[in-house]
């Protein structure tokens, strides 16, 4: 297998990092506002990884994510390197990728779409909590039954999930009290003009 490569792009919420291989995107990062912090996280997870200008397909996906985080309903279309991903998780991610911006689907509905028992909704949630491709695999669009947001593994948890859904124009019911990635106290306002 070829050595993974990575690139970072600035977005409305901070740095967005992508690691790719010959098979497609292997991992994304949205957990640090700065390119330096994102670079350190990537280099820790992939020792020896090289920072490179991305090929056209990866560059287009990164641009689509940046546009999505600005409120433009674009869907990143790109191959994912899922060779190390469990089969059930791959199936969950495939269904999640069909959810359009501004819409949501419940964990139970994904289980049903997979032909699984409704009790597998919890397994769907576990698979999405392990999602290494956010927001290309838009786990933020998967919600709990009864209008509850459910969990989200990015910094800020459900508050960040709520804000991503708001950016996309999704109807949201559940209130959130936990500070999120977008809270002013964290000073994560869009950084334009860079």
C-alpha cells in the first residue's frame, strides 16, 4: 500500500484535514481550529505521512466540505478508503451518505434501511460514533427518535451537531445546553480573508 498523504483547507469552522491513499479518503479531521493543530493530529495518527497538494478528486471533495460549512448544500462525492472499516459500519456509512443536506434520518430508520432489526439502531449509533470521514459521511444528519439529536463525537458533541444541521437548514427540535464547536466562548467564528 502506498504511503498516505494529507492536505488541510481552511473552512468557516477552522482547519479541515484529509488523509488519502490510492483507494480514496482514509480519514478526515475537523477537531482543531488551526492548521498546525490539525497537522500534528494527522502526523501522530499517520507517522511519516506526507503533506501534498491533493489530486483533483480529493481537492473537489475538500472544496465541497468547505462550501457545505458555509451553508451551501453541496455533497462531497469522493471514494473512501474503507478497507479497515468493519462491514456493518461500511453499510451504515453508505446509507448516511444518501441523506441530503438539510434533512435527517433516525438511527432506527438506517437500521431498517439495512434490513436489520430496529434494535440495531444502537449499533448504527456506535458505527457513526466511529465515523472517520465526517462530514463526508454526514453522521450529523442522523438523529435519535422523537426529535432528539442523539450523540456526536466531535468537540462540543450535540451542540456542534445542532449547529451543523442549522447551517444546512434542517428542522431541529431538541434543545442543547452543552457548549459546542461553534460557541462564541470558543472563538470559532468564520475566519475570512486568509
